[in-house]
């Protein structure tokens, strides 16, 4: 995975994600999957980045 690539279309501040750009607050993936952990999400806190992977 090349984490030097900053996808300027996906801003991200989760620095402990394996996909976080090493040099700026962006994701290094070409696309991400967004999902929810709620049956009927009604707030921003109900959504999740399903592309998150914990950095080793």
C-alpha cells in the first residue's frame, strides 16, 4: 500500500488507520466504504468508515 498518495477527495484525520496518508490529512485509498452500525441511523455518530484498518 502506498500511503504517500493523498486522495484529495477523501479528507481523513484518523492517523492510526493503515490507509491514512503519511504526509497529510487524507486517505490514501482510491475509494472507501461507508456504513452504519445502527438499524436506523439518525446522527453522524451512527456512521462508520468500513475501510478502516488499524495500523500495525
